[in-house]
C-alpha cells in the first residue's frame, strides 16, 4: 500500500462545469502523476509534478490544469468539462528520485461528463 | 505513434494453457516494467527488467528483456483464472522523463 487516495471515487457532472480531482499521498514522495485510461488508448499521461509548484505537461494535457501547493496533494482540474473527458483517472507516485522509477497507483476516479 | 506496442491486444484462453504476450518498440529503454491491473483497481508492478537479455521469474510468470533492450515478453505457464487482468508494459527512457506505457494486453483465463 503506497498510501495514495483519490477523491472523489466517482463523479457525474454536466458539460461546461468545472471539476477538480484530488490525489493525496502520505509518504511525501517527490513525483506525482495524473493519467487517464480509456478503452483502446491505455494509460495516457496528463500532467506530472516533480515537486511543490513544479509541474509539466504529459501527452494529453489540453483541457486540464494541475496544482501542487503541498507535497502530499496533487490536484487535477478540468476548467470546463467536456464529454470527451469522460474517463477513469488515475493518480500515481514514484517512490524514488527519478521519474522513471516504479509507479504506485491510486484506486482511480471514474468521471462521467454528460 | 505508439512508442510501445503490446500484442496481442486481447487474449482468451482456457485454464492450464500457456501464453506469451509481447511488448515491442523501435526505441531503446534503460529498463522495462510490467504491471497487472485488475478491474476497478490501479495497475500494480509485477517486475522490472534492466539488463539486456535478462530473464526474471515470478512463480508461473517469466519475463524477458530483449538483448537490445527494445522489447520484452511475458510468458505465463499453466494459466489460472487469477491471472485474468490487463497486463501493461512501461519503458524508462534515458533522461529524467516519465515512463511510457503500452496500451496493454487484456487476458481472460476461463476455468
């Protein structure tokens, strides 16, 4: 157990509304990641963080923003949700000091945008 | 363009059969990780292979890293229903960039 929680676990929202997903870790690891997982596309990296206030884009960052004001929390925001953002979102951490280290995943958030 | 190609995409077999899934790339990786994901959960690491030609065994699962560190395979002997899940490979490239994940192989083992 890597001490990763995600909230909410399920959310249904309407197109155009803002949505924030939270990832919380209890072990103060440097690297944190947000992925989305869709059938036929696998896991795709949205954004990642390598420290407080240090973030970078992944391959599918359009329409998403992130913030990390504390080591333990990494927030993913959809400023104006669209139906194409319906997905399962996973947060992950790396326990080492490199972004290539083993990743440990949270339980996921299932988001439905109507 | 997918950096890591996994095949087959889907596999349905009977309990007791053997199977091999593949993870291929034209790029060189410093290491390759295999994860298994069960329905409703996040992926969980099975193994990391680091050296070209390396073979690692985890009970009935055998993992191999290609000599050129561009590909890997996972062989399961005498598959059991508990092996059912999505198997993902992930490659670590040079430089401090995040892992690259394949799309996965979805395995179903029928009792």
